[in-house]
């Protein structure tokens, strides 16, 4: 996100906003805005979309990407997304998915990609780090599930949320999302609910 601070400053002024007003609209401190504009820190990923909306630009524009670069870059990420589930080693996919989310935060299938890879990698972590990875997986898949416009992506994200809650032994949460699981899918809602009930008995 090189030079994003300068773009925030220029766009803020273009929209006739003070640092304090922009901070209020985003729910952050004016010191945070000041640090962004000075290049001392960068906005969190979750802040990119709200920032773009407040400043009346697309996320790509805010990140300083040119149209041709955007098209080529997105085509690359799309190809990697389509193939990631076939791989056994997901360490590189984790880095790619994080970058895809950073550059295209409104492309919700990338949030699902990131959440799924975090779920896979959670089982490779030290016991004390397992829950952090699982919680991140749930958080990122929820973004895809709640905001995405692709039914397949939303259904896959929902499945990953259920699995993440199950394997972290939070069966009530797993059951809550299992109730939302679509009928006539590869696995029925009844089977998903049953898997949560069986988890209680293990």
C-alpha cells in the first residue's frame, strides 16, 4: 500500500474533510488518520472499504492501481483462487490470499480463500496458536458469507465456518450455522446438523 497516505490526504482534502471529521466517520482517532497520511502506519485491511466509500472512490483507486494492472492482477488471483483447493501445501496460498484481500477487499471470494487456507493451516500450528488461526478463519469466512453475492462462495464459506466451530469444540455455534446450511447441496442440512450432534458425543 505504498503512497496510500498521500492518496488519503489528497482525497480527504478533495472531499473537504478535516482529519478529525474523517476519523469520526471511520470510528478511529484523528491521530490514526494523521499517521496514515504521514506514512507512519497504513490502514488495516478492514478499513480499506469504509475509507474508499467515505472518500468516494473505489478500493482499487484508493490503493493506487491502474486499470490495466488491476485486470492483470485480478486475473492472476482468480486463477490461483480457482486452483487452491487442489493443493496440499497452503503456505504460499496463505500469502497470496492475504495479498488478494489487501488489493481487492470487495472481492469476497478472496476472503473465503483466506479463511479456508487459515483453517487448513490451523492444524499445523502450535496448540497455543490453534485457536487464533481458527478464529481468523471464522472471521474471514463470515465476511464472505455475509457480504458475498455468489451462492457457491457463500455456501462454501458457511461450510468452513461450521467446520471451524466443530473442530474447536464450539458445538452451539456450529449448530447455529448448520441451521442455515442450504438444502439440496452436496451434503444435506440434516447430515451437517448430525455431524454437530456427533461432535458433542466425542
